[in-house]
């Protein structure tokens, strides 16, 4: 694992271009397992997690070419439906190939997933969903096997929590259950769900209501090859916006979808960040004072995203007063707080809420990254802090941020990666 070395304090300036969405690309890549024809996906970010998903598709014997942000996927002639542990353990999103493979080839086996260490992440909603769709599921030695047992005419799947992964998994699997009418209630509404539905509908699927709490899927017999462009990564965009504000910088963020970041903009405006939208895909961010404190509730979309919670806590660590950040999606996702304290931040965590007492300045230090978004928060803290910061075990950042060192350097940060 390598380290990042940052010389602070930085004052970010210039412009940064946002890449395609990781969390959109992953379920869309998984959904290509439904196809008998070539699929071309554009604006795919070059990230470790994307390479893992491509390896999974290759393990299923799809032919995948990935170059310059474009992935071309041809279906397997002789499919393999047992996806090995080494691939699935790396990333939770890999579990989403189970349903599509089993729907297409009647039976599939996938290991229980791994992923970021942000707390317990069960797959019970996924399995219950598959069972309701007519699959049997069986877990033995950490391997889940799903087998298509019967055709269901109509089913209502009501999710106990609007899980992004479960909504995507059920929606994709149901898409090719010919003759089955599936209703997903309490569905996740994240923009990535809508992107997946747009992709599948373009290929001939019939999915209604994606982007609302009630999604209807009318299963079809066949999907047709298509070309689809992935939406911009709202979490990457949000991270750069927070970093610019946190360093009291003034810079442009380009190629983003502003309408996907309303909850972040509301919070930042309350803390006195200047945000001026130049057009739908470009925003200017500037800040010329320590932030005002704010109260944030982290909730599913359209609420404040959990994937920006560590970064916003880093930003608020220099607020002029006490902020609170309550996490309701992954209740124990506060591993970054201990590391932020090493910079001199004053943060307590109590019962799912971080209480952030703003300090005047942070000091450079040595820290280590516990997960992908924690790594991003530590980078922001390192940019804000006076002196040198060394972030070890930082490679997880490459799971979610394309060319992060180059992009931050182009914003005039002094940052380097050491193996
Ligand atoms: C996705 C995102 C991740 C983001 C998260 C929440 C991808 C690839 N990852 O993860 O970056 O942080 O949404 O916005 O898109 N749960 C269960 N049982 C289940 C499924 C989920 O209890 O079967 C719980 C989880 O433990 C968690 C909550 O539901 O507390 C939300 O998780 P979920 O929305 O499923 O997250 P992911 O899809 O894994």
C-alpha cells in the first residue's frame, strides 16, 4: 500500500473535470450479463473497482475491451456462472452479478461480498428479493447459489430500507424474467438507479418509476445491444467542491450534474460557501471565511449522501462553532474521526452523531486511510492543515477517484504519491 504526501495549507484554484460515476458504471456493467448482443458503455472511469467488475465479467467469459473510458462488452458463448471468491471479496457491488447470471442461465454461484470497512453490510434484502422473484438461494461455506425455480406472475417486494444495491439487483434481475410483473416498494431513488433504468429501457426493458420510491418492472424475453453514456460521478464532484471550499479556494468544477447535488449545495450555502452555477454542468466554488457551523442529517437520496459524510466532517472541523452530523445509512461509519483528531480536529461521536467543534487550524500529521471516502476526507484535512501530512494505506482512494493526484495538482495542491 502506498502513501500520499501533502504540503498544506493549499488554496485550490483553477478547474477540475469530473469523471463518469463509479456507482452507476458498476451496476450497469453487471447488467450487461443479461445481453446476447454487444453493449458499448461510454464515460466509464478508470478505477480499481471498475477493473474488478471487468475481471468478474471476464470470469463469466464475456469479452470486454476497456480503453479511453469506453467499455465494449460481448456476451459469452460458453458462460461460466461460478464467480470466484478472490474477485467478489474485493468489492460489495460484485454481488449484483448473482441475479442477472441466474436469471439468464438459470443458476449461478457468487461468494458473499467484501468491500469498504464501513460497518456491517448484509445482503438479506437482495436474497429475499431474489426468493420472491422465484429463485431458491442457498449459502454454503460463504458461497451463495441462486437457482431459478419457478415463474412468478406478479410480486411486490417492499424493501425495509431503500437499499441502493438491493434496488439495482432486483430491478436488473426482474428485467428479463419474461412475463413477471415486479413492483419494488420503498426503492432507492439515487440518480444511479435512474441511469441503470435508462440503460435497460434503451435495450428493450420495461422499467417504470426509477428515481421514485415505487419501481415497476415488466420482465421481457430479450434485451438488445445498445450504446449508453454513464452519468457524472456526483460523489467525486461533491468531494472536489468540498475540498475547494475547505481550502478557502476559488475554482471551477466541470462535467458534473448540478441537480444531483442539491442537498450538498444547501449545506454548503448555509455554511457560507459561494456556489455559482455557470451552466447545468459547471459550477464555481469559492470561500473566503471559516465555515459557519451546520446541522446535517445523512439520509438516502435526495438527502445528504453518506459517501460525502467523512469529507463534510473534515470541512466542518474548521467551522466557527459546533456542527452536528447524524448518520442514518451506515450508523457506525465514523472510522475517519479518530484519524481527523490527529490533525487537531475536535470531534466526538455519540449515538450515530458526530459533534464537530470547529478549531481555528489543523496541523499536518501522519494518518492512515480506513476506507475509500475516509481517504478522501483525510486528503481534504491534509490540504487544509499547516505543514506536511502523510496518509498511509491510501490506495483505497484509487477505488473511487480517477487520477486524483493529477486532478488535485492541477488545482495547485502540492501532493505526491509514494509506493
Ligand atoms: C451503495 C453505494 C455506496 C453507498 C451506499 C449508500 C454502490 C456501488 N455503492 O452501497 O457507495 O455508500 O449505496 O448510499 O453503489 N442493507 C441491509 N441489507 C441489505 C442491503 C443493505 O441491511 O441486503 C443496509 C446496509 O447495511 C446499510 C443500508 O442498508 O445500512 C444501505 O445500504 P445500501 O444502500 O444497500 O448500500 P450499497 O448498495 O451497498
